[in-house]
């Protein structure tokens, strides 16, 4: 065996082990995470997700907000199930409910859960199914769009409380601030001047095109995470987008799928997947170069790294830095001014960025 | 097909949009026309342009509600005079930020995506289409007063402006004091 063969061999092994890690992580978040947490334990083990469909919608909504329910001695198994579910729902948060329902959709083999499918569903699954289907639709409506989900009235408890406010824990603040200052200088002294020169040299349509190419290439990250979160439609959309944009969009340069077919990209990553399964952000980490992150999103970044085609297409440290750096400079050239105005509006830019990151990620996970 | 439906929705929305959306639309259109006004483009008209944008923004933003929600638990401990001082400074800061932002306007499309009303509170969802064809979701929170609907918070890409300032102000108050916060605000808006 020649040396080049050996090298190929190790290359293949490296890739295989990469996929092995992805599979392992996938299993981890599908099985270990929901079961490892006590409040989700019952939901996933004792009752199938479809049991959620029996619960009247009003109750489901109320239980997400109201606290205590009277303890009623159960009279029939159905009631007992409802009661257990109520208690479960009080404890699980809505994100996990969404996943459970999406899984339930598949388990029950219900027809497409889109709001328009009511009539068709009724005939095929009978009276019981009819109830389930309509409840299911209502629940889907309740949870599908984040705007629908948004509370119109914010309770004073949401903001005007004496308890420490909802924010991300930051025990590493002193060191995070050091790295924040470092990244700030990196931006103003290195990244911005380069991006400005680049912006001057390359017309905007090309820069948008390059950005599209990179994001088209990263399709597996979004597709895999759609699958892991049970967003099967999103998965299909991502595949379709990739096919359309790689062909009609000239290797992803143009976003033909969005312009022609109204298919928006599904912005999913492994950090969000972990969040959907109930993982909190942990603590805030401001990485040098990479910027704001959290424990959860750092694990997410590492997970996505193995699904990222760039990781397998580009070998060698120097080439990797060149390609990733090129992507970064290109992106920055399209958003010069954003960081500047954020900084200008803030009294404490470090806290402003930390909170914006926390809110932004939370909104993404809820979507 | 999808395109047709969404076009129909976009075209139909002016007719069915409720009061909160109309309130936002009125001010948005007004500000866009100020920013685009060729008579206000010259550098010597900068002051007048800023003043007009400021006046338009004052028509829709509820500074007391914004201040109360931003200071949150610290609001209750403040005297009326302290509250007033804070409100004036905070409004200046918001105006400064806001004027900065809208001045960067360069033909972005504003799409009204829907509204939800519950009693005296409302949400209005807007998508801003940039020239680079990226969609920026914006969510306005409004409260109804006698004079009409007023905005007390807006979220851009899920990041609430008021929540963001609340976290910052809380951190500053905890580290120094309310006085310290006022000093920092004065410094920021250039009143020192």
C-alpha cells in the first residue's frame, strides 16, 4: 500500500468517524435528552405523544399560564390520562410540546396537518379521529407560527418583578469582557477595513451571490436539524431549495427557490435543536474570534461542524482559514454599520450584545 | 400559486387592517416621506430633518410606558422628579438611535403581516425587505390610550428593545446606582 493510499484510507476513516459522531449526537438528543430530564420523563415514556390530542385546547392554553389545578379523584381512565397530562403540561414547556406534537403527527398517520385538511381528515379517521384532527389543527395553529404564539399582553410578572430578571447566566463575565474587547478591536482594526476595501472592489450583487453560495452549501446543517426537530416540511423545503438553487440558481449564486417559489430558508442549527429538546443555554461564553455563544450553542457549533460540507471539501489549515475568512469578510461587507449602530445605541455594549444574543437565540428556538 | 395568494393577501391587507396597523402605517409613511424628501437632503437642512423625524416619532411612541417598563422594578422606588429626569434622557437616547436608524433608509419595503388585539393591547407584525432581499421581522407592541394607539416596545428579529435596555440599565444600577445610570445616560446623549 502506498503512502497516498494510506492517506486516503485515514481520510475515509476520518469522515466515517465524523458521521459516526453525528449519528451519536442525533441519538443523544432524540433519546437521552428528553428522558434524562425528569419532567419530560413521563411524557415520553408512559404516554404516547398522541395522547396529547385528547386534551381540550382551552385546557392546554390555560395550563401554560395558570398555576394550580384542583386535585380531583380520577373516575375513568380517560380522566386519569387527562389529569396526568395536565400536570405534565404544567411542567413541560411549550417548545417540547411542539416536538411531541410533530412526532404525534407522524405516529398517528394523520393526513397533512395543515389548517385546510380538516374535511379530508374527518372522513378517513372517524369520530375519534375527527376530534383529534380538529384539536390537532388548533394546536398546530397555536404553535406553528411564532406570531400566533406571541402573547399580546405581557404580564407584569414577565418584566416587573423583584426576582432577578430573565437573562443568561454570566459567571465568566470578567474574561468574557476581555474577549469582547478583543473582538471589538479585531472588528474595527482588521475585519472592517478589509471588508470595506472588498466592498469597494466587488459590486453588491456579486457579494449577495457569494453569500447565497455559501449558505446553499450549508444546506445539510439546516436539513439535518430540521429532521432532528421533527420539522419534516422544513426538511423537504431545504432539499427542494438545494436542488432548485444549485441548478436554476447557478450553484447557489441566486436564490431562485425564494424568488420563484417563495421557499424561505429554514434557519436551523444544532444549538437550536438542543434548545427545542429542552436544553437551556447554560452560561454565556464570548469566544475570541467566534463571538457570542453559550454552552449549548458551542456544543451546537461543534455538532454542525461535522455536517458542514465545507469541512469535507476543504482540507488543510491554510485553505480552511482562507475559505472561512473569505465567507466572513463577504458577510461583513454586507452588514457594515450594524455593529456600529448597536454599539452607539448601548450604554453598556457588552451587556447589550449579551442580551441581544440571548433574546435572538430564544426567539429562534421558539420558531 | 403561492405567489398569487400572498400577493392577494398583501393587496387586501390595507382594507382589513385594524387601528393599530393603521397607526403604525401612518407614521411609517410619514417618516419615509421625510427621509426621502428632496427638499431636506442638503447638509444645512439636517437639523430640520431631525426635528421632523423626532416630531413624527413622538406621535406614536409612549415614552412613559417605555420608561416604566425599562426601569421595571427600579421605577417604583423613584420620585416623580427622578422619573421625569429619566424619561427625558431615555427619550433622547431612543430618538437618537431611531433617527440614526431611519436615516439609513434606502428604499426598503415595509410589509404589514398582521395584527393581534386583546383589549387595550395590540401586536403589529411587520417585515422589512432589505435591498439584499433579506427579510427582517419587526414586532410592535402597542397600548391603547385615550388619544389612540401608542407603541411601547418593538422587537427586531426577536430582540426586544425594551428588554435589551432593561438588562443594561439593571446591570448598571446594580453595579453603581440610579445616579450612576443617569450620569451615563447624560454622557450618551451629550447633555454633560
